[in-house]
């Protein structure tokens, strides 16, 4: 199962997310859930890095089963706004995977 953890601050802004695990929906190379989640999350990281700030903190595993991204604390108002648009969009896309395939394969936890 893929576990997606979204962490928010007291202002309800997303400050980090972690993706861990594999869906095991199909065989490796045919798993559309893993491929979709990877595309959405890595795309979000790349967009944050390119459009918002190069100071994001990213960790990933070599086997593709783990990705973590954390925003720095010193963002400008514009950077915070832009990052939230990207991260909320990512959350919506991930939640659609959860709705479509059920929490047997993917579980989204969004918390303050």
C-alpha cells in the first residue's frame, strides 16, 4: 500500500509530504497506481523546485518506494501562495487515486 502523509502548519498551509510504499495493484512496470502517484508527486517536487524555490528539502529512495518533500520556513508571501497552489493540486490528484482505487492500494492522511 502507498501511504501519503501531508503535514500542515497552524495556518493550514501544507509544509511537507511523504509518500511511502508500493500499491501492488499489478506487477512492477504495469502498476498504474504507482506510476500515477509517482508522476503526480515527482511532478509537484519539480514544479516547486523550478517555480517556487530551489531550497526545498527532498529525500527519495533508489527503489522508488519513498519520497519526502519539505518547504523551507523562509518563503516569501508569493512563494508560499504558489507552493500552496501546487501542493493542494497534488493533494486533489492523490485523493482521486484513493477514491478511484480504494484504500486497499493507497491511503492519504492530511493533518495539521
